[in-house]
């Protein structure tokens, strides 16, 4: 009888330990902001990331810029999506105040987030030219406007 209780207790502890593992997704508690370097300056994109990642309701930020356009994508937890419209407008306005010389494109769409993340990665690997970066950003922005 005592062995059955011990075995049951051990199984219960293993079950709880298994349920405790953290979900590994595209974001973490302390996000790692990549500093991108290509022929163009990505300092505004990096500044935008640093500005937004400090917000409590944003879990991940991706940003890329050309000389006049900045593409920013943010991930928001699912339970925060009830006020998504208000938050998006507020962040758009805040980015516009900090970067008045740029046309700001802000998106929370998962497909746009993935495409921007891929673009960031290619830029970090320095496999794209300035012309290719502009073309890819234009495609992503067109896709984001098409979905809305």
C-alpha cells in the first residue's frame, strides 16, 4: 500500500515538473535586440525597437528601415488583443513623434511579423543589397495593407 502511494506521488511530481516547462517561442522575457548593419543605417530601427520593447504589453519587436520608411512589427499577448486597436494607434503616434522624418508602418499581423523577422535576419547576415531591402520592405508593406 505504501509503495503504491509513493509511486503515485512520484508520478504526480513528474507530471507537475513536465507541465512547468516554459513555452519557447519567438520572444523571451529579456529580448535580444539585434543591431543590424548593412550599407544603410539601421539606427532608427534599433531605436524604435528599444523604445517599444520596454512596454509591458509588447513581447517582441522587429523593425527595419530605409532612408524614408520604417517597418515595425510588434507581438502582443493574446489576452491583450481586446484593446489592440487603441494600442496600435498609440504606438503608431509615439513612433511618429520620435521619427517625424519617416513613414511609419506598424503591424501586429503574424505573417508580417514573420516576414519582417526573416528580412532582419537576412540583413544581419548581410546577404541583401540596399535595393533588395527596399524591394522586400515594399512587398511586406503591400502585403500588410492588402490584409487590412
